[in-house]
C-alpha cells in the first residue's frame, strides 16, 4: 500500500487515527502529513501532556494503543512465544519460562512506549519484515543462536536527550528484572526458573545494548557514552554471575 504523501510502498503502513489514511513511517505523525484533524490532535496532546508553551505540564503517564498496534504486538508476541517453545531444555518449566521469556520482551517495549508518551511523543509498536523473518527462523528447534527482534516502538522525539532516555529505559527494565531474579535465587535456590529469568533478562539487555543499526545501544551510545559503558558492563556482569 502506498503512502498518501510520498507514494512510498509500505507492506505494513501506518493508519492515522484522526483522518484514517495510510502513511509511511516518515509521514505517520498528523503534523507530518498536514492532517485535516490537526487541531484535534494538538488539542488532545496538550490536554494529556500539558501546554509546554505556557510552562504548564500535567504529569500523567497515560498509555494508549491503536488497533493496528495491538495487531502488531500480537503477531510479535506469538513469534516470541514460539521462540521460547523452541528451547527444548526449558520444556520442564515451560509455563514459568514462557511468562519470563515473553514478559522480558513486552516489559522492555512498553517501557519505551510509556516514557515516550510521557514526553509527549507519538509512540507505537510496529513489526518489520526483516525482524519478523529473523525471529521466525529462531522458532526452529535446535538452532543454536536465537534472535528476538520482531519490531520496535516507533517514536517521534527531536530532543536528543529525551530520545536517548527512551532508548535507555528498555534495557534498564531488563537489568532491573534480571538482578531481582538473581537475588531471589539466593532466597529460593530450589526454584529453577528464577535463574532462567536472570539469564534471559541479562541476554536481552546485552543484545539490545549493541551499538549497531537501530538497536537501543546505538541510540544510547550517541546520547551518552558513559551511560552506555555502565549499562553494557552491568549487563555483562549480570550475564556472568547468573550462569
């Protein structure tokens, strides 16, 4: 389907919630395609996040989902679940493992979304074809390397500092959860899935912190290299001690 503005072909286009037309990633924001309902969009944005021009800001963390975003999240979650099921050695704790495995992915993405919306940005999860293919291949049992990258939360934040923080909060949630699982292993040493939670959260944080492509690590590295170094060392440390 073609973008209404530039005509770019999109296999998974973005539908504007205000004018109901289809756009590419560049023109998905109402402001970027001169939406006929632009006043309604600006009015709702100011009502939720505050009028920044007058210095007034309502500190509300309000998370919103569109129908297309829910569809993309559902497809991604099904694939992530399939990857979890393909890990044969964890089948004896399948239910607990899947909750931890899928939860690590969903909490990571929702952390991005929540903070971006708090900053007043449009923020929605979208799958991408390359990520779906790579994650789909990872669902095949006995493949030694698994990659979980079905998509990402798309945001529109020109502020470099805020953009960096939105990228930072995703792997941060995995580190927090990972260290919590690791500490709980000492309190409940017989509960095997706690160690699993520590290992997988550390792995997800470490993977996303790689400073390449569109991963969080590249955005954090461009924003603050000291923060990136501390994060990468923490994730590596958690990965080692949780084995």
